[in-house]
C-alpha cells in the first residue's frame, strides 16, 4: 500500500514535521510504501485565480499527481489560532482547483476522491491541535476523502521528542501507530494496493 505523509508546516523545528517523520517510519515498519512529502520542496505560490489563469504552476501539477497516486494519506496539522495553517489551506486550494481544458485535472476533486486520510497534530498546548483537526475534517470530507475514525493529537510537544526527532514515550508512538495502521487497513480494503 502506498501512503503519503506530510505536515502543514515548513518550519525547520516544526513539531508536526517531526510527527510526520515518525508516522512515516511506523508506516514503513507496517510494510507500506511511504512517500514523505516536504511542502517546502514545492514551489507553490499563494492561490490567486488571476495567477492560475496564466497557467497552473508545474509543482501544483506535481502535487496533484502525488495526491492521486497514493490511496492512503497521513496529514499532520499544526494549530494556529485554533485552526489549521494557511500553508495547508493553500496547498489544498491549489490541489483541488480544476485545470481548465486538462483531460487529467479538469476535475478538481480527482486528487482527493476516495483517499483514506488519517489526521495527526502536535502542539505544545494541552489540546495537542484538536481544534485544527476539527476544522480540517469537514474540509477533507467536502473533497470526498474518507477520514479514519481514529486520530491523534500530541500535547506537550516541546518535550515529546528526543534530539533525533523521535517520540520519547511509548504511549505517543502507540497513538500515532494506531492511526497509521487504521488508515492502511481501510485503504487496503478500499483500494487493494492500487492507486485510486
């Protein structure tokens, strides 16, 4: 099963990028074929319909392909002001925007439809990013994703990782593993290991 893992942050010391790496490692251990996507490696501007009218940026097309090729996703969402980040929203807005006249990407929901998505979040606050998850969930459902019932929010993130970025406590690893395994289980049954 192919699984795409990414965080809605480009900050160098991001808790959620660390969490994404941990989730990717756990997915590999479970036998999945993992792509760990760093959004900083994509050259994607802020969404603007006038800019899009001049041509969809090449890295947006690359993003659409990556999303479409992976039946399973893990999204690690930071929480800014009680919601998900502008980076994550911008990424989703570009990925879901139809490309006029393109036979592959004229349908804006194609990269999202039927994907099995697990939500993780990490925050230094007590809720661990739960409010960001509560805002992200309806956005993904609107794009026809299947959300795993299980999610995990890591609180106290500043002291949760070691110097290599690995989670220190077994209960935290178990929480992330539970989401990863549920996503892989559901995606295998929905997609049978093939891209949607």
